[in-house]
């Protein structure tokens, strides 16, 4: 104790001095998450204390440096992390006039070798841009569909009361659905207990013709409702109890620019689990292309029964955003189907059919869904049959109308060529 009491200050001073010297010499080895990291050449701990991420990042940086070091001066590339001791020695050397050595560019260096990583990266970007353009074209073809014909106002009705055409077409849609129900009743698995049924008003409460401004939207919407009811029945759904059409299409896109529109509708249907599953799987529809036989001139779609097509089904044919015509499946095969084209006399200019025209039956996006069991309090007959009630919100989607510009390829933009870009460009 006497030794400690007599030499306490000396031992304390020696210990503090030794610790300070160690910190001074090995400062850079400590994983400091703070400090003057803005100063050049200090070691930056990128992911401390998660050293694995920092090590991966460091390897990537060193790999890039290794690829470029033959072209650039070595000291500009080598990632050197100096300790405070090295910094002090560097400053002393500068004051003493000691020259700082720098490696010059290699006389045999080829600038192209130094830019290999950049060229490889640019190649990957171009390939990605091409793939992105192809996917955009597929999306454009898919979303170009919305139920067009015969659900648009004829030319001769546009100047008059177009709403009367809507009321007339509504009765025609009911007649078509009644005929479908009559045919399906022959194979009804619940025959004698549960019959196919739907809201005969198709969700519309009004009895007077709509205004001319509202009619185009209502015609598209009615075509969707009629198609969904048929789709539900043909997949085993027994009842479409409630139909709630939206009052207007939903505008989607960025601020100040509407990219596409949705036509949403709510349905409440009753069916067993198997039929509900089949109905949901059929929502995305069948999408194919027109193939015209060069000899017989017969028209085919490159999709068949294995893709979900059924005999007699109505298909819509489009080219970009333009409607061409509709057709029915005349002869169904596993991988293709022969079509019977429909003729229209509504005052619109006829577009001749071409190979590659888009053919589809429908495309619906599932927005919301809720499935609940049916109890005796709601419907005892449906409850005994094990029926489920499904509340579902569907939306048909299409791009907004605009001028489409097709260019040569993904890198065709040139300075001054405004309005042209890779793939499609919409002018509003």
C-alpha cells in the first residue's frame, strides 16, 4: 500500500500515456461509427457493427478499382485508409518539403480496357430497356380491351337521344341472359331445388333513358355486367343477387396525367367453393392473336379449349386502341379455334382484319373480395346446399385514349425528336 500511495500519480500518468499512445497508433483499427468522416482518406465504416455488409461493399469497390487501375494513376484508385499517425507524418513531410510520389499512367494502358465495366453495365441497361419495352407492349395489348361492340352509340344516334339505345340494348342483354339460363338449366346440378337467378335490372334503378353525356360510359359498364353474369353462370355460380355499378370510371395515373381508367362494379353471388374458385380463375380471360389461313382465308385464334375457350363464346378483336370487330367460336380445338366474324352496320368505318390482331374475351382486375358461409337465417335452401356468399369488386381496365407513336427500337430517341421514344409514347 505504501508503494501505491508514494507512486500513485506516477503510475496513473504512465497508464494514461500508454493508453493514449495505443489509441493514437491504432485509431483506424477501431470500428468507430462517428468521428470526422468527411475528411479525405479516413476509413468509413459503412454498416458498423454489421461487418458482413461492409465487407461485401468493400469487395465490390476493390473489384472496380482493380479493373480500372491500368488506366488511372494508382494513388487515385487505391482506397487507402490512413490512421492519425499517417496523417501527421504526411503533414510533416509536406512541411519538410518531402515530395509526394504518384504513379503515372501506364504507357501501355488502353483507355478501352479501363471502361470495360462501364460498357458492360451499359449493355445490361440496354438489354433491360428492351425487355421493359417488350413487357410494356404486352401490357398495352392486354389493357387495350374493354367491351366495345355492340356497346357503343351508333353514329346515327349520336346527334339524337342516345339514351334510348341504352334502354333498348338493356332489354336485349336480358333476353340473351335468359337464353343462357334456359340452356344451363338442362345441366343444372341443383335442378328442382336451386335455379339460376340474377338481378333483372342489371343493377340500374332508373327507368328513364340516361343523358347523352352519360350513355357511352353506361354502355361499356352494361357490357361488363352482362359478361360477368354469364361468366359466373358458366362457372357454376347459381345466383347473382346484387349488382352495384359505379357512377363513373376511376382515373388512375400520376398527378396531372391520367394513364388508364378502371370500370368498377360490385357483385354479390352465391355458389359453392368449387364454382367460386373456377370463377376467380376465369377473370383474366383468354388472350390470343388472329391467324388467317392464306389458302382457305378462314380466321383462327391461336388459343383453344386448353386455354379456357368454350364453344360459341363471343370474342372481341382489337388493334392497339382501335376496335376491329367481334366474333364467335365456330369450331373449337385444343390449341386453336375457328372464328365466325360478326358484321356491324352502325355507321363506323370498317377496319379490315389482319394477322396478329388482338383477340380476347375479357380482362377483369379483382379489387376486393369477401366470402362468408350462408346461414339458415339468410337462405335455408342455399345453406343446406353448402353455398357460400361472395362479395366481390371487379374492374375492367383500359388505357386512356391517345395518339400512339411506334418507333424503331429502345434506343431510337434522338436530340430534337420530341414525342418519340422507345416503345409507345402517348400524346395527350
